[in-house]
């Protein structure tokens, strides 16, 4: 049933590859970067125990949160010069909030400069 202009996504839904290429070509880089950052922020917030609902504590996983926050920090720092101050400022604010939430959620605090993403952002206190 597949034709040469169709591919399968991770969700097993056929997508016309020509159409998908055209669609992504129309998206500005700043939108792709900020969308990826928002996804990382959302996942990190859940893993820090900041989700809404009674199961927020059950969803907390600081090891996973550390990885997500570090990836977010690298993305924000690397892309800041290219995405402009308006976008970078809000991403940095969100990143800092997550770094502080991680510190607060940690039973054993990291040394200054050793927290998630701090090798990219510097110490967050």
C-alpha cells in the first residue's frame, strides 16, 4: 500500500514525504529550536516532580530530569546568539527555574557548578 512518496512515522501513520519536507521547510529555525526547548522543559518539569495532579511525586525521576535539563542548557546556550534575545531570555528563565527546582527536589545537593546544565550556564544558586 505504500508508494514512493510515502513514509511511515514512528506512529505507523503514512505521511507523504514530499509534503512533510515542504511543511518542515516552511518552519523557521527559531520555531524548531524553541519548540524543542519547550518539550525538554515540559519533560524536565514532570521529572522534577512539578506535574499537576496527585501522581506528581510518582512521576518524579531526578536522574532523568538531570539529563533533560543538561540537554536543554546546551540547546539554549548554543542557540542563544542565533535566536535573538527575546527568545533566548525566556528560555534562559525557564531553564534557570528548572535548575532551581531540581536543586530543591534533590535530597543530596550538587556542589555549586555541578548541577544539571551548570557546565553550560554556570552555577545557579
